[in-house]
C-alpha cells in the first residue's frame, strides 16, 4: 500500500487548504449560523475542486475533506461529492451520467443522501416514493437527494418536485439539515430500470452482505443489483466522512496545542505539565489512526480491491476515537473550552455529529463482526 498522494491529488489538496484557510474564518462561520457559506461554495466550485473528485478518486476526496474538517467549513462538499458525483459516476447509466454530472461538477446542482437507510421508504411500483427521513444533512441546500427504499434500491429525488417536503431541523453540527417527507414523490432509479432489472421487489440478503467489499454480487439483476449499489455508496460515504472527521480532530488538536503552549500557569506554559502532554499525545495518536484507516479504505477503493472491512474500520475509528479527540481538545482549553462562541466548540459539535452520523461505534463494530464472519465462512466453503 502506498498512500503517497499523486501530483494531482497533492495539488488539489493544497488548493483546498488555501481556499478553506482564507475563507472559512471564525467570523464567517459565526455569521453563517447553521446554513451554508454560499460564497465559499462558489469559490470551491469555480476552482474546479468538485469536478476534480472524479479524477483524483476517493483517496483524493478524503484529502480534500481533511482540509475542510480542519476549518469546519460549512459547505456541502462531502455530501454532494459522495451522494452525487461519485454515486452517479460509479452507478448511473450513461444517460444519467451525461445529464446529472455536469451541474454537479460546477456546483449549480447540490446532492445529499438519506443514509443510512433506517426508515424504509416505500415505492408503489411506478417510481413514486412515500415516507419520511427524520434528518438529512445539507438537505436545505440540495437540489437532488439520494434515497434508498425498503429493498435498498437507490433513487434520485429532486427536492423541487411535487410531493417532496423539506422541513428545516437543527442538528448538533450546523449542517443545514432538514427532515425529508415524501408523499408519492417521483423518483429516478439510479442505474435505470429495464428488462434486466426485475420490477418486483424481493429481499436480497446475500447481495447486501457483500456490499462494500469490492465484489459484485453473484446475481446482478433485480433488487440484488440495487442492494449492491446501496452498500457501495454507504461504504464510500463512511470512508469519506472518516476523512472529514480526521480533519476535524486535527483542527481541534492544533487549537489545543496553540492554547496550551501560550497559556501560562504558575509561571510556565500549560503544555509543560505531564498530564497535558499525555492527553495531547493520546489525541494525536487517535487522529492518526482515523487518518490512516480512512486512507487505506479509500486507496483500496481506488485500486478496485475489496474494502468493506476497511471502510467499517475507518468508520469505527472516526466514531470512537473522534469523540475522544474533540472532548480532549475542549478539555485542554480549560474554562475557555466551555465558551460556546469559541472556535474549538465548533470542532466539538462537528466531532460529535460525525461520531454517530453513519452509525455509532457499536453499530459499526457489529457490522464489521458480521462481515468478517461471513468472509470466513465463504473462504471455508471455497467461494
């Protein structure tokens, strides 16, 4: 494994760091409230960073999201790239790619996803969806939302269509979130539908068990194909958001180091106290664990290798270690960390939101255990 960024990935990361560093200032973030910084989003799109994701791959996206996380920049970058650009590029039909990708590349269209699929949206067999999702991040900004029905088939829904209601809600992190309510809303099946795709819903447990592993299910027909797409998108999103969490933790730790090296107590910097040093060192190691597991999962994805277990591992570290790091970052600020208007508090909110967004640590660990058991059984059976 070689996680060294390519020249293109390194250039994109450097440009992202510059844009986020210049525009995602504390003052601008405070002014944005729980909404999106529209000017920053336009700048990112104008610089070609959204369009570049198709070329630099999932590892490149993870590198860009690290830079976003360092500044907690309020833009739908991760959601639009994972649930829009990469999902359509990897799983859409040729006609869907030709029609949907151009506006996603230039930012005139914004995508998000109702993931993971917990609520069981229903379809009526004619491409109409009904049901509700309690909260979807960045939905207030989205023109497209990727949803999964009860059979884990993926549908693209346009938020402006009749039967679609977007009801703003507030979440722990200011992610411009909303409740999604569908009432016989029209949906477009990702990957299309045709003679090779059965119109009748049927559970596909085997296909869902293999999702995110880099292998296609044995039967790529009907709902099995849809379930495979759902798992692939979920694995990619967990990897991408783990990269975002790595950046959030790194930013929190940088602020904690700056505070403890300049703040003095009893005539010496706080950073000279052994307890502070140990807490910061533990936070650094946790941050590196999130980063390297996200890199591994993304690299394996880009190489076309099985990466289901690696994606779940990255998600587990992002949840468990991410929570520890943002708590440590706030704790190391002492009383200052209790100030809700202090920049470090924003890292705390983002870290806690990412902790549970695509499954908390115990949920992800259970999935990982089930996947490892299945892979072991398959090996023993000679599959």
